[in-house]
C-alpha cells in the first residue's frame, strides 16, 4: 500500500513525530485518514506490504512497554522493514554509554527510523537533533506519547464518526501521564471539549492553561460526557503520598457502573493500558462489549503506527517533506 504522493507531503510536512502539541488539524487528519486504510490491510487475509522493504527500523526502549514496542515491531514487519529491538539492559547504554554516544552509534549504522521511549522528557527531541534518520517519540518522561493519542483519536472517530463537538473526560493520574497531555493537545486541536477528573494531588499545577475543565469529583466530571478515558495509576513515578490508599482511590475515582451512570447513556469507555483492574476501572466495566473500546485501541495502535512509518519514510521514497 502506498498513497499520498506530494499531497501527503504537503499535509504532513514533518521529518519526525515528537509531539502532538503544535500539530495542525490537517496533519492530524492526514495521519488518521492514512491509518484508516491500514486498518483494512490489517484485517485482510494478506497483511503484508513491501513499502519499507530494505529499510531498517530500530526500537530503542529505555522503559518497558509491551503494547507500544510490540505494535511498532508488528507495524514495521507488516510493511516489510527490517526491525531490530535493542535491549537496553544488555547494551552499552547499561554500561554507561550516554544518549549522544548511542546516537552516534546508530548514525553509523545508517538506520532509517528510530522509535524511542525514555524516562527523560525531551530525550526524543535530543536524538532527533543528532540523528540523520526519522525519530518517533514512543513516550518521553511526563512530556508526550503522540502515537497513543493518535490511536485513541482513530478509535473514537471510527466509533462515533467525529472528534469535533464531543466531550471527553480524561480521568485518574493526570500528573504523571504523558498520554493525558498528548490527548489534551490532540482533542482540543480537533474541536473536542476536554475535562480532566482527578484527586487534587494528581492534577498538575496550571493544567487549566491547556484549555481543559477541571473536576475533582468523579460524578460531576462525568456528567453528560461522550467518552470516558481512564488512565493507569503510575505508582512507579510517585515519590510521595499522592493517594491515601488504592482502596480509597478506587472508591472515589475508579470507574464503576454507578459513576458511569452520570455520563451519556452510550458513552465510550477507553483505557491506554495496561489496566489495573479494581484500581482505576472495574473489570465488569472494562469488559463491557457494547461500550468498551479498550481492545479496539490495541488494534488501532498497529494501524496508526503503520501510517506514521509510511508518512515519515516518504522522503526515502522520493517525496520530500519539509523538516518539522
């Protein structure tokens, strides 16, 4: 599958994918439209494409992430790329090599695309400035996770037919969530109204400046919303007492049918995974076949990442977009 040509380069004039913030509605729409076509490919009997044959994709994950790394690996292989998963625990990085030394090494290998996840905000941007290849941010610190927001948007658009005019409640650990930040930027850019719902200790200072409505009461925050997007409670990033206990968190901010009753009767239920059942979401709600889109989000993740690989490698195939 190959599409877009020069018009694609005009609609997505970026060399890297580092963040959603600053991306235009047209660029986001282009990626979602392209991803739609890759959903169909993924569901077909012949899932393979030769679009990236002869190209090298490296997954460099300094943090664990089964879903994101596996979906990038699957996306690359379905498009015919040579995919390498670099194990940081067994690499020179673990022996003290700096991020810039790693960049120099990768440059010498003539890599075409680097997918990187790192605990430091800005790590992907730093690599993009030092590498000759396209860089995709698979999550950097508490900054952004752009591909997750894109797959969430694709899931919503395919289920509800639009993004503009919808009301979305993003609930839970907002402070530590790069997923929340990317979704706030994307949904706002595409005309949705965004609420954040969390205990005060898990709301970043100044979150209102991102154009969201802030709620600390779950039922109030869910009143009339079209989509309820739960977030994982990231205890590994918490250095203090952000919540009284897991039990108390679930009681007041965990998604149950009782709290969900405040939302629109057909409100879509989403979660980026991995889920902590009984912490941020009740199992019965998470597994609701009619309303939960959690499994669909995983499928959309592969399609979105195929679309991004397509868009960013167009310079290698003769379509030269401007650098972002």
